[in-house]
């Protein structure tokens, strides 16, 4: 992913306290309990999508079913979980990616141009 703003680059920095486990709670890092609750309480804000591509450095390109395409990022590599064509959902308010029953905090970086 090129042309990232400094704010996006800063958000992508993992804070590690013990071992390799990320302790960050910003977009793209650990999921807060409150974030899980508010996404569950606002089901109408989920947007269905299909994975366009997944990179080993955490970038996920999504094609939303409404015609928009966006880049998202998660600190962990998801290439073993997601492949192109996988159905997912993106919460439009609380930067959360749903992969089946799993919920991940993601950074929504920019629309794909």
C-alpha cells in the first residue's frame, strides 16, 4: 500500500508488551469489548463485501456489494484465513470486519481508486 498518510502509518505501529502479542487497541489491532458490543447493537450498519485480495503484510482489499471498494488493514496476517472471493462484512461505523462469527478490528484506510 503506497501513499499512506502519517496518521495511517502511526496507527499501524504495534505496541508489544510481552513477546510478539500486540497490545494496541487502535484501529487494526486488538478488539475492545465495547467495540464488539456496539457492532452487535447496530446490525443495520454492516455492509456485505467480497475479498478482492489479501497481502502478507495485513492489507485486505474489499469489494463492497454496493459497488464501493476499500482497503482495510489488520496487524496480523490473515492470508491463512481469507482468500480472494471470501464473503465478509464491514461495519460502516466501528471499523470491524466480520469473517463468519469472528470479529476483527480493522483500519479502513481509503477507497480503492
